């Protein structure tokens, strides 16, 4: 798996939100805030198909798009990449950087709760 450029990631997020067998018009509707032309969306979809992140199926005159990579799998992969590239694969260094930029007490408590769940083997996130 490779990290996606921000533009292709926006298309994937829209597709994850729409789900299986999504027509291009539905994707364009979700991406309207980007201000992209239809050809631009087509280009990004073609790239995602080539990279095997998305499948396309022709039905009549329409193409239906389905994500081949789940959002959870991509986020797990991307998180590991960021952790490795920026923090030497150290979760401690990552959390320290977050703390320096200011974590709320709720953020700290949420992290404690997550760590407790992980230590008990109960977290699925």
C-alpha cells in the first residue's frame, strides 16, 4: 500500500462515506466543496482504480465505484507511516509532540482510557 496524495484521499473519503457501487454523480456531490471539474474527479478515480484502491463496474452508461481498501485499513497503514517517518516509530515521541502543542484534560483522559483498554486487550480501534 502507498500513501495517497491529499486530493486522492479526499476522493477516497467521499467514496468510503458513500459505500459500495457509488455512481460518479454521488461522488461529485460529496466533493462539490473542492470545486473540481468532472474531468478532475474522473482523473482521480482512474488513478485510484490503477492503484487498486477502487474498483469500477460499468452498468449501462454509468460507472459504479467501490472502495477495495477499507478506511480502517488505510488509516492504520497511514498512521504507521507517519509514526515511522516523523517520530522514528515511537508512539511516545508522537504523544510528547502532541503534549507540547497542548492537550486538554479530556484528551489526556481519553488517552489513559485507550491505554487501559489496550492493556486489557479490549480496544478494537
